[in-house]
């Protein structure tokens, strides 16, 4: 049985309710220790693109990510799964310093991109966020034309020396995002006029246009219908040839279809990481098993 089949056996599984007062998941027994450093499985890889060590995140007093250490490989799709509120988005946003925009948020530990400490004093977040691009849950095209949505990043990063070079980047990015056929004859029309699935592919094209190394996706399909979702999943399968992709998803079939490795988070701790097939067919930690099978307790 492969991972997708294993997941398909889980019918409409309800997601566990995290009781933040008690710090427990209903029926799942005691929460992991606050100082949980013992991620089960294979969180580390040889020659990683990103390296995260002892990452802790606080929102004021709230300890949202606890001692998370993981590597992210070159050209892999890493899926991050776990109950609502377990810290998936928080951890994802650490990877391109998007949490810097939250006043109360404090991040400690080390996160390296190709050996560069992205929290280093001299690091400028603007080029960092081009190298580590982000696609959000709700497609958020700029209120500009389709062309200008894509051209915006290359312009501010000075990636094109001439109009024809910029045209080439726009065309290429839209082709890679599988949108060129649908929009090539209306590039001057507003990006916001596209369908939801097209808008999400436009946002992916926008991220690609600045030649990122890593693309972060936070539930990129949750606002899309099944057909648009399938298109975006096909796109992820193609993009992984060239990019490293980290995707947060509540849809376990999706995690099984698109990712090579899966990381399971629980109450801010990274419980288990491993090849997606193994995580879904033979999880090693009871909390992972309880979550993916829909059994709690
Ligand atoms: N801006 C913020 N200020 C304060 N607390 C926050 C903030 N953002 C997130 N949190 C808290 O941090 C914890 C982790 O939240 P996060 O959004 O990362 O979870 P998640 O796993 O992405 O959940 P979901 O699956 O519902 O999107 C939660 O307890 C949440 O309430
Ligand atoms: Mg989230």
C-alpha cells in the first residue's frame, strides 16, 4: 500500500481540537514535554539547502515553536502537517523572516540558507524574501495588470536590463506556472480578474520570477476547487525539479501526493520527520500515528 492509498483510507477525518489552556489534544494523552528535542525519524539530510537548529518562537509570553531542528534538502517537497494551532505557519514564516512583521514575535535559534545565517545582522530581508519566496493560502495578486504582477519583483531587484528581457522573464515565469496559455493575450488586464486557481498560479509565477531557491506555500490550495487544486498540485510536481518547496497542508492526501518528506508538528514541537511513504504507512511516534489515522487516545 502506498502513501496515497493509506491516506485515502482515512475518510473525512476530523482534525483534533487543541485545548490551549490544558496544552493537550483531546484524548491524545499528555502533551509532549515543553523541552522536546527528540524528533523521531530523519530530520537531517546531507548537503541541506536550509538548516534549522533549536528554533524557538514566542509571541509575547506564548511559546509557539519549541526547539525545532530540521534540514530541508535541495529539490525536495517537504510537507508540514499537524493539528490547527500547532505552529506550522509560524515555523514556515521563520524560513524567510516573515515573522519580523509581527511586533510581539521573537525567534531564537539558527536558520541557515546555503550556509548563510538568515537572522544575521547584515542580512537584508528584501533579497532574502526573493530567495525564499512565499505563496499564501488566499491568492493575493497586486491590484495591477497580469504583466506587472510578474514584472514587479524583477524590476525592484534589477533582474532585467531591457524591456525585452523583462518580457522574457514574464513569459517564462507564466509558462513555468502553467498559466501562459490562458493569459498570454490579456497580459494588460488586472490580475485580480482571474479565477481563484489562476490567481494562485499567478502568485506562484510572481514568486518564480525573482529566481527563488526555496518556495514556501501555506495551504496554497485551501481556497481552490478540486480542479484548480489538481492543477496546482501538478505544478508543484513540476517545480520540484528546480526548486525546494515547503508546503503546509491540512489535506493529507495532498501531502501524500506532492511531498517526498513529511514533518509532523504537535503543540509547537516537531514530533516526527521522514519519507512521506513511511510517515503515512508506518509512523514511528504514537502522536503521528494518532493524527494520520484519526485515532486520538
Ligand atoms: N500573530 C500572532 N500573535 C499571537 N499568537 C499567534 C500569532 N500567530 C499565531 N499565534 C499562535 O501561535 C500558535 C501557532 O499558530 P500557527 O498559526 O502557526 O498554527 P498553524 O499550525 O499554522 O494553525 P492552522 O492549521 O490553524 O493554520 C497558536 O497558538 C496561535 O494562536
Ligand atoms: Mg496556519
